[in-house]
């Protein structure tokens, strides 16, 4: 029988921000998780305070210790979103800490968000954490439809803006020995395959910038999440497991979701609990082993149609069922066939 994988299985706390970290930790331990991917939001972790107050950071660690949990990654998706976004508006006020939002003036918000990302790297190093997951924001996302026509120089300027704003942040990441795992996601500078290529080119392929492999947003865009692992093998620095179900085409539901709320059956796709959707999980885990990924496997649980405590427990069990050391010979053959 093959040996059990040593990948720790963690729970992303972003969808549990309504509960204090103590309660999330207690539940995660009871469900069998090894640790938490801690979101730097709500009460879970305030990096401004953690950077200045070692006693506060020690108290956060003690919460994990009480429940036998560890932390391998922090998440700062929310502040990351504000680094490049234009415009900055009511949407950002709803997700940012008051210290970052300030008076709401756009450039000031972007600068304070960047400062929070730098502090997150410093706090991660204090915790012995090597990866921070998150978003980048994008100055050019509003132009994704490319109509009215958008000149090429505007798109070029968007990538230049990304590089100008993120290189100083990544300098701090380099200093702290931490990597940023950008989640490939609509609304970001890198949201699909070719935009990931261009984002890497914009920062000259620097080591500190990698990807958080989350297949959910790739699936509905038609991006092959398994091929992504193979092609960006040296950039996969964290894994989030979130599933997507693509509803059968009926001539009405489009991939953009029609501004319909999550869970609405008229949507063409939706998030579902891991293992209940269309992500090719076994092929993906074979690919992760094939490329030598050795980090944590984090469950980002989201399903508008399932009670979350049941779903989070079930997702942990499903992920563990995939963590046996699978042979890779058949993967090579299967991937070559699919690529053709």
C-alpha cells in the first residue's frame, strides 16, 4: 500500500470571519484539520497590531496551540485587492480595515494597502510562515470586455502600474524570505492563463511572486486547472481547494453569471463543496505530486446550498482521500493525451 502524504490539510478562515479565531480553531480541530490558513481580516489577525505588539501575536499563536493546530500560510486577499484597483469605492470600504480606508481617497487607500502587505510579510516571518496568499487588484479589469475599444497602450500601462506598485512590496517579501501566492481570479491583474504569463513578465519573473492554485475560477473560464499546474510548476506555492459546478448549457446561462446572486439556479455555474463539482481533483493531485508540490492543502469552503459546518468537515475528509501517494506514470500519459 502506498505511503500517506505528509501534506498538512488546513482550513481557510476567510469564510468564517463572523466567528472569533478561537471558535474557528475549535471547530477545525474537531473536524480533523491540521491547521488554519489565517485571514488577516476581522478578529482573526490584525497585522498592524501584530507588527507592533509581540504579546498580541503570541496570544494568536496560543489560540492555535490550545487546539493542536499550526499555520503554514496567511491570507491578505482584501488589502491586496486595493493595491492596484481603480476606482477605489464603496466596495473597498466594505472589505478594508478603517486604518487602510482612512478618508477613502483612492491613492491614499492604495498606499496604505501596500503598507499592510509589507507588514504582513514581516508578521509572517515572525510566525515562521513562508507564504502569503491574496489578490493584487487591477487598474485594467474594468476594461475586460474591451469595448468601447481600449488601446493597447492602456493595457500596457495597467501591467506597468501593477509592477510599479508590487515590486516594492515584493522587495520586502524577499527581505523576509516570504513568497506571495496570487490567487488567479476575475478582478485581478492575472485572472486566466495568458494574464498570468504577462503578470510574471511584468515583474521580470521574480521569485517572490507565485500563484495560489485555486481551480474554482479557472473552471468556469475554461482554463484547464491541471495544465496550469504543469505549466506553472515552479510558481505553485500554495493550494486552495474550492470546487465549481458547471450547469448544463440551456442557451440562457452565461459564464459571466448575469449579475445573479450565488446559489441562483439560473446561473451557469456556482461554487460547491469540494468534491461535489466538476474540478478533476484526482488528476490535479497527481499533477501536484508530479511537479513536486510539498506545501499545505487548504480548504476554502464555499457553497450557497450546503450548511457550512457539515460541508467543511466533509471537504476535509474528501481532500484527505486524495492524499495517498499516487503513482505518476499514468499521469504523464494521460496529460500528454489531453494536451493533444
